[in-house]
C-alpha cells in the first residue's frame, strides 16, 4: 500500500463548506457571470464588493468553482485577514475538479496575478509593483547568512526582501525562508506568522504548507496542533503521499497523544523506498525511526525488540545519530 493511502483515516477532514448542491435545472451561467463581475470589481480595487459577490456564489451555487474560493482568498488577503485567507485557499484546493498540476498552475496564476494586490509595508490599497530583482538579491544574502548560521542577520535580510518584493512568488520565497530562519532561532510564533504569509502568496506548493504546519507544531497548543494537521492534509491534496508531510503528521499525532495512529503513520512512510519522490533527507529519516522507536518502547516490554530495531535503522541511516533517552 502506498503511504498516502492510509492517511485519510489518520487526519481530520478538510474544511467543510456550508453550501447546497446545484439542482439539475440550474445552469452554470449565473455563477460564471457573477465570477466575471467579481473579477471586474477586483480589477477596480473594490475588494469588499468583490468579496460579497464571491461569498454569494459560494453559498448559492454548486461550489466546484475554485476560482470563487481563490477570489475570496485574495479579498481576505488584501485586508490582511490571514486566517480567513488560508481557510479559503484550503477550500479552493479541495474544490478543484481536476486536482491536477495543470489545474493548480492555472489557479496559482490567479493568486500571483498582481491584480492591485497590496504590498507589505505599503499603505492600505497600495499597488506598487515592488522590485523583485532587489528582493532576489536580499534573498541570496539571507541564504548565505543562514548557511553560516548567522540567523539574526539572515532574518533581517529576508525581512528586507519582503519589504521590496512585488506581490509575486518572490514575496512568498522571502516569507518562507524568513519562517524557516525564525524556527531555527526558536521563535515559533513569529515563524508561524511569516509562514502564514508564505502560504497566502504561494498556496499551491506542498512544501510551504508543511513548513507552516511545522511552525504550528512548534507553537504547541491544542489549537495549533489541530491547525497543523489541517495544513498537512492540504499539502497532501497537492502532492499525494508527500513523505515529509506524513512524517510531520506523525510527530503532530505523537504530541497529541494519538500514539497508535502516529505509529502507523511512521511505519507507512519509513517503509517506503528511500528513493521515493520527493525523498526524505537522512535527518528526517533518523528522526522518524527514533520517534517510532520511542513510541514502540512506550507500549511495554513486549515491544522492546521492535523499538531496538527502529534505533538500529536510525544508525544505518546515520551512524553518528544520538541515542534516545
């Protein structure tokens, strides 16, 4: 069985929408006309009016129109309403008919299309394009500083990259790398906020959702752990059986005390071939085997041999791996 096949039984359902199903006599024309009207309002910068139209479509029509969810997300994002933005983006991913890379690429172009999007640090409603070339220069500086473990300076470079970027993928890259640096610094809440922004600008990249989930896991509250599972499930809609997402899901379930589910998930992903795509790093595999060993050992003496086997697997991957406590 593929590792991804076991996942739905282990994670909470995706966002449920309160919508009605279109009757047979109802045509697509009305929703499409409304979506076109909303797009026109977005082009004019009339975000509240556009949001009203998108929400009306989402509550009165067959909501297999991911454009409506994405449009609503853009309106929420313009008002810096990150939680609502993320919820709408999750629903847009889940309501995509094809759920194919072609479909996600099409929707991503809507998210990154500019369309009067506001730049961080600019006044509300500002439509300045930003300077992505300068943003990339700051990104490169941040990467070099992060590689040499100068995390405070790296974070400052990434923040500068965000400040000068246009509303494009460059901005998402800066938010994403800022979040990773902040996690390395132990600043979980700041990392969560940065990665929230990364998701808002590049929601069709599974790795960004997993980074966001990891930050939520580090925050460590029951609410944030539940949100981490939802973020992981969204990443798995984008990349089925994504090994890294499943490994993080196991660690979240472990923190929630759902040990049997965590064990099954660890076993599913760690028994995948090492060359599975996209692959786990050696560090991730070591962490997974050690965590699985700890969980098995906690089930009682009869699982000690199975736990030892996990620790041996960790040593095969990395002979210098530290012994578990």
